[in-house]
C-alpha cells in the first residue's frame, strides 16, 4: 500500500466522507487514492475494483490519454494488453459504515502516455471524479440488498468491452509464476471470475486470487 492509500485509510477510519481524495508524488510516479462509501451490501464490495478500473480508463481518456483498457481484473493497460498504465488497488474497512479506499499508481514521467497528462492535481481530480461517477452509478443499481445476479452484473457489458485481451491468446499464471495453461480469454462472469478456453475447447474458470492472466508471447 502506497503513501496516499495509507493516508486515505487513516482518514476513512476517522470518518472521511465519500469522495475524499489524496495524492502523493514520488519521482515520476503519481499515486491517487480516494475514499468510497458505496451504499451496497458487504457481499457486493468485491465488484468495486472492477468498476473503479472502468472509471479510471474513462478519466484518463477525458485527459486525452487514448488507447487504454482494462487488464483483468482491475489494472489499466495499453490497448494491446501488454503495457501497464496504472495499477488499481482497493482496501476495505469499517468506520461509520463500510468503506473502500481505491488507489492508483500512475507513471507520469517515463510512460508512453505521460506526455498527454496535465498537472498532477488535474489528473487526480479527473481520474477520481470518473471513478466516483462509475462507482456511484453501479451502487445505485446494486443497492444495499445486493439483489443482483452478482456484484459485477450492472457493469459487466461495459467491463467486457474494456478488457483488452478478451478473445485473444493468453497465459494463465499461478501466483508462484508457473504458467498453468495457454488458451483464449473467453469471458468474465458476474462475480469477476475469468474463463480461459484451451485449444481443445476445455475451459478453466479462475478468480484473481487463484491466478493472473497475461498476453501470450
């Protein structure tokens, strides 16, 4: 967890409101963290990072950064699925109700997109604002009773369209770095689990805790 995220967690535990924004610059990296208090059931909070990644893409596009998408589960990547633009991370807690701190680390100096970015404050405001809008719209549909098929259901179509490696050759990689299989990224379900289909038509469904996905060489 970065400096901004740690500060945001402290602020959230102290009752910071929905939408409070913090940022921290360290060399060429800008870290943005915002406090989210979506009015959804605890079981639906697992959908937040996916929705936040959608918002981050939209915020960057409004700043003039083209060719970005989502790398499953919740990173912002280049449209070829190989270059990382921003890592999106979330941490949840309880203080005056459930909260989630969403943080992003952006390379604002050496990245290929850096030249398109304005001042740090504008980047933080635009990206956080887009995340808040996305999470707010999602939470309004999910509601506190969480009466949806799954937490990602309201945003699944938009999320599917944003995943840059969808329908492309990928490797499924275990946490220890071993490649479990090669295949095609075939889908993501309402719980955020990814499905990879091998050359024989067999399918493997994984959660982010079980494996990661990367473009096949």
